[in-house]
């Protein structure tokens, strides 16, 4: 009986074809101003910067693959955050549009069935996957679950509901951004130190 090695969907050659933050920001079609606002406003906590720098050095140069689409609110917040983390820690980031990279997305489906984005995948210098993060922090899920429960009781139209969600979500976006950085550290990177 022969065994077939699993196909590695991310290679150094493929990684090199992804967008840097600079090239991605120029290619954005939807939400360009919002992406730039998050990028300009988000500051990585200095303690987080120190952890990520040490982690990067210990792993010999971490590579981050980000998967997303510019129309998605979680991507609008998430990709600028991971770009700032990568810059602060000296990690190399490449961004891949989900819809043009279905094979890559298929490796990181949430609950093995949903193409939830953004996805951030961390690789070491030898292209061994260190872990991945999908969509958003726990604080985001809790906020949305509580809000959805509250709004379901009000019998609102879709338009009214969307307006309320956008208004309430706007006030917590930066908190979610900081929580994303913290959760990646606590739930993914600490496991492989």
C-alpha cells in the first residue's frame, strides 16, 4: 500500500504571489477609506509588540497568510490589524483574495463548511503551520449574539435592524481589533512556543 503525501497549498512560491499590505491597499475596490482609517488608527499595544517580536525571532521569521474580501466588515477591521502586527514584529504578510483562492480557503473553512473571513495563517521559516485564526475574537461573537437576541424581540425591518447593528458595532471595533491581537497570542502562538 502506498501513501500519498498531502498537498501543501502554501509554498514559498505561492506566498510570493500574494499582496503586500501596500499592494493590497491599492487594489481595494470596496471600503477603501474604511480600510485606511483602521490602518491609520490602530496601534498595537507595546506589550503585544514585544511578544510578537520575540515570537518571530524564536521561530526564525514568521510568515502570515491573510485571506479576505474587501466587502466584508470583519476583513475591513481585521486585515489592517494584522498588517500593523506584522509591521511591528517584522513578520512577512501576504494577502490573498478568498474568491480567487478557493483551494486555499478550503483548508480553513470555519466548522469545515463556512468560508468565513478574514483568515490569518501563521507559518514558521520551514513553512510548518503554527496555527490559524478565523473571522473575529470571542468578544465580537458575544456582542453579535447578544445584539441579535435583543433585536429579534423588537420586530424590526431588515433596514432598521442593519442600521442599529452598524451603529452599535461602530463603537466596539477598536476593542475587537485589540482582542484579535490578544487572542492570536493566547490561543494560537502560546501553544507553539
